[in-house]
């Protein structure tokens, strides 16, 4: 076992887990971000990180710093707004939306085009959004593309003529000769609560990761998953540490309940998020 900690939180990770490398990348990213923000000493990356991952973290930090130094304040009280809305607010009730708009008007008038890294702040000065264009290196983008090719068979099967709003054929653009990405929408998770199984007390590995190619898929998305997690480490550290605690608990549960497929999948899962939705060539619905 390997102990990783901050001043007040201790997380235990399995040494063989891909998430352990992700954690090292996150430590480096957060330390480098703070050093550049405050003018501190240079940060040396862990020898456990390969060159491509270090370069990807460096690119991310560069964009995070530029965004942090380019704030755009809005007269929005995000805490007040969040108390007014509920899961029942789907955005489709026009009368309800008008009332919300009256109580929480937009923080600006008109449209503002943002083309460089930036942060959006509410009236209290809290960062409510980060905009990070060009945050992924060419190598990371190529890995995402290659991983999409591995997922093509599952993406193709996911599209249904009578599917729901996530998988309905009408929302997807068919592939063309110039576009090699297969349209589709799938979910990947090492611990997925199975819908429609009322007696299922424990989460299971998602069906998309139960095939023979699951290990290959998880290895293909490891670096992009690490970069997304490193961004979360800087933007929302509390959620980052909560995610690590959850995975520690999942690992113990898989071991104590003898769930070999979950244990195997956790070994290769590199994200602090417990699920990943892959959406290719689909129109975005208003939501």
C-alpha cells in the first residue's frame, strides 16, 4: 500500500493502481500552479511521470495560470441561485424560467466573446467557471482520438432508432469520409449502479468494460483521464480528495466482497471521477 497525504487528509492507494500515477501528476500540477501563482521556486516532477504526461501537465498549468490572471467578474450570486433551483428544474418550464430570471438576472448585458483562457467570478469573487482553450497537448489529443477508435464498436451499437435523448439516432451526425469518429454515446465505470435492478445492493463494472478489450481501453485513456483529474485538483480540491476517498473505499469493498472484475478494473482506472461518458458526433440539446 502507498500512503499519500495533505496536511489534514490521508488517502491510501494501491501501488499498482493507475490512479496512483494520476495522483502524482496532480501533486505536480497543483504544486507548479501554486509556485507560478506566487512566484515560488521551480517544481521538479516525480520520476514516476513519463515525459508526455509531464509536458501535458505543464501545458495545463500554463492555461490555468493564464485563466486565473484573466478574471471576469459578473453580478451573479451563485450561492443564492443554487438555493432557488432544484432537480425538478429541467429548463423546459417557461413560466418557471421567467420567474428565476427575474430573481436572478444575468450578470451582464449582451454577448461577450472570450477567446483566451479566463475565469468567471460571481459577485462574491468565487470562481464559477474556467475557460481553458488549447489546454491539451497534441499527444493527448491523439490519444483521445485513438481511444475513440477502440470504442467504435460500442459507440455504433449504442445509437438506437427509438432510443432516449442520449442515444436517439436523430441527434447524431453520421460519419463521413472525412470524419472517422463513430457516432454514439456510452458510459464507462468501474462501479456502476445498475438501473432496473432493485435488489442489486453493490455497484458493478459497467457493461462497456466487461469485454476482452477493457484493459486496452483503460490504458488508452489513462493520460487524458489524468489531465482531467489534475485540472480538478486545482479547480476543486475538496471534490478531488472526496473522489480519492471513494476509490479507496471501492478498492476495500471489491477486495472484501471478492469482486474480481471490479478489482481488476480499478487497477487500470486512472480518473478520480467514477464514470466517464463518451459522446461522439451528437448535437447538444438545450439543457
